[in-house]
C-alpha cells in the first residue's frame, strides 16, 4: 500500500474514533455522568497519543485489549463488589433526597378550584422513550407553554418551539419527543410517580392522558429534624433502615427507600439466616454434584466413543462422527426446550415411549436426573471432539512398544493412553467444570430451578447458585441486587478454590508428557 494512502487511512480511523468518543461523552454529559465523561475523554486522548505517532508500537496492539479487559472484566467485577456491600434493590435505587422528594411528590392531591393544564408526556430528544426520564409539556389556561421536570420544576417553553392541537395540547416540541398513548400506558408506573414541584410547595400531576392538575402535598419535610409529617395519617416519620418509618412504633413506613451501605449484612444473611443458610448449603451441594457429574459423564461417554471411532478397522468413521456432532451444533436453548417437552409427564416422548408416569420436572430427584441427562446429551459431543483430537496426537509407536512389551488392551489404555489423554484434556475438564458450575441457561430453560417444595418459592431443588443469584436480583416481590452480588462473589470464590487442585493435578500430568 502506498505510504501516503496508509497515513491518510490511519488519520481517517483516528478521526472516526475521536468523533465517536466525543459523541459518547456528549451523551454521558446529558445524563450528568461527569466521571464517565472524564474517563471517556481520557480514552480519546490515549487514542490520539498512541496512534498518531510512530512510537509506542507495542501499545498500539495492547491498548484495545486493555480497554476490553477494563470494560468487560475489571469494571463489572468492581461494580459487583461495591453493590454487594449495599442494600441496592427494588425500593432502594436512589439517594435519600430522591426518595424523600418522591414521597412528597406522590402525596400531592388536587387543590379544589385550581386550574388544569393541557398536558403531554415527553422525553428529551435522543433518549429512549421506554426508559428516558419523563417530562410534562404543559399549556396553561392562558395559553402559555411550559416544560415540567420532577427535579427542576416548571420552565417556560417558547411558543415558537411548540406545535399545539386545536384544544391547546402540545403535539410536538423542539428538543423533545412526545409519547403516544400506547407508550404512555407502557410507562404507567413511572407516570404515576411523576410530579412537577411548584414554588408554593405543591405539585403538578397528570390526570388521564391529556390533562394535569395543580395539587398540594399532604406530606411535608422538616429539614431541621430530617423528618416527614403526613396530614393523612397524622404521623411523623424518621429515617430508619433506609426507610422513613413512623416514630410512634407502629412500624408504618413509606414504600420508597434509598440506597445505603450495609457492610457485611448481605454476607451475614447468606451464612447466618437459618432459611437462607440451609437452602444455600443444599444448592451448593447440588451445584458441585451437577458440575462434577456432568464433567465425568460427558467425558467418559465422549472418550469411549472416541476410542471406538479411533479404531483403524472401523469403516465410515467420517459419517458417524458427523452425526455425533449434531447435538453440539444445535443451539443449547433449542435443545433444552426440546428435552423439556420430551420430559412432560402427560405428553412427553420419554414417558409415552417407555410407558412411564414419571413426573420428571415435578419430582425433585427426577428433575435432577432430567437435568443431568439433558446436559449429557449437550456435552458429550464436545468431549468426543477433544478426545478424538487428543487420541490422534498420541504417537502410534508408543502404543506399539507397549504391545511388544506384553501389555494387553486394558493395560495400554490405563497406563499409556489415559495419562497422555489427560495431559491434553485436563485443562479442558477444569474449564468445563467451571462452565457447568454456572450453567444458568440449561437450568433456567429446563426447570427454572424448580420444582419448589416445602412452600419455599425462592430456593428450588434444581437451582444452581447462579440461578439463585438471578432470582434474588430480578424476581420476587423485593429483588435485592446487593444480596445477589454477594452470592456472585461467593460463587467466584468457591470456583476459584475448587479449581486450584485441578490446576495442580494438570501440572503433575504435564510431567508425564
């Protein structure tokens, strides 16, 4: 390639990268994420310094890998660790100030005789309508237009920047995307919690899809005492355990809480709470049995088939090998759903073919067997492939020498073939154990962690630790990201500890080679 063309192409790519960095920094700035803006700007500066010079050649190749390591590995790990020491979860997402403002805003009730605004719901242009912060585009009875923000209150909207319907409702506004009825209904919960504060301590809330009323808050905040008072319940509420709780001892609280550090409380729950501890131990034992059993079963079956198909006298080996790879080629989620259908108690192929009445997915032990059988089907082709490759790499003269020395087939397999085979596949067995220890997709698609017995809907009989963490974080009445993060850290520690003996055994096997 001509040198000038190469230089021009290099600078074009640098400019494209810097434009993308600038655009990303602008989007982050709109969200108020100034730390992320700073980091993004630093990355852009690094790109310019590294790739605009002929120096630092090794860094030109290392920099993308370092970025990927920091963004995809280090940052998620640090974030998980930080969340594990908090109460972050449903009802505890924001700060205390945000929770307090939300409580006051939600208490707004319409003031009799107050004017109503024509209202539209919108988000800022460029933000997703499904998740972006909601704004109210308002038209007063006098015809003035405003934009209402739950944090900043009312701001005037120039008449030239809006388009109104015949009734005065804003249908379009510069810098905003107006939501339609279907999109508003999809965000009904967010809209119900939205209130635009006014100067007199009241607020503006939506009623229906086209109007908003001026209301007055029935909950007031005393900044000096950091308490809330409700005119409806006639009670005073003070901060306690990340909630505003009634001071009369009744235990009455507002539903909105806030995020705060809880120290080792999540880890204490894992190891000291009687219900959680017993369930956690049960899941851990099954998790080890599932991962170890899967590795052993798939390895033994894959190795035996590989030994059979490695025999020089066998004809048509290519066709057989192609057929055996099919389970590995089909996506795992499709296979899991197919097996789930076959394990159906009433209409499943297995019960109908074998004339059984087994409740494969409803009985705890049958469900465990179903999971292992399905994973055996999914996993043995992989072990067959790696064992076939390892067997074909073993020198034939080694086995021939063993036969000359009088070793029979079993002795050759046990003393020669197996040690050399394990040298090659040992690290892969450890990796397979680690993968199956966190095999979320199979459990979730086949049994969803069930069956759930004993009235406990949190801990199932086929749950792995990873599915338990998922259920804690995203399911149930009160999802807890903090507790789920603590479980994830425990999983990481357990896998690391259990992998050490395997790596030591692999190192010992390498001495055989």
